[in-house]
């Protein structure tokens, strides 16, 4: 496996987090940066590979006359005044 040597400018807030992590666990700077880059790239890839959440609405049937704009009132009417 090859490697690429490059100069990278890291924002101060990111550098601070890397320094803190190095103090906690030790190791080499370049190993930690590579690990964190891999984690971030994998998470990003996973986020883009998942399907968007889809809501399938269903008719409310017997609850048509209930007020959906006031959840507290709706729960009270369905479950009674002692729902808490």
C-alpha cells in the first residue's frame, strides 16, 4: 500500500481537538489524522448511501373530528384527563 506525502493546513479548532486526542491516547499525529479522516469519509459515504426517510400517511378514521393542532387536547380526548 502506498502513501502520499503532502502539506496540510489544519484549522486551529481541529488542531486543538487532535492535540487533546493525542494526549488521551498517545500515538503518532499522522496515524491519528489518518484514522480520523477514514472515520469521517466512511460516515459521509454511509450517509449518502442510505435511503431518505419516507412517511407513509394513513387515514385517521375515527379521529377525524379531533383537533390535531393541539396535541395536549388531542391526547386528553383520546386517553382521558388522567393520561399524564
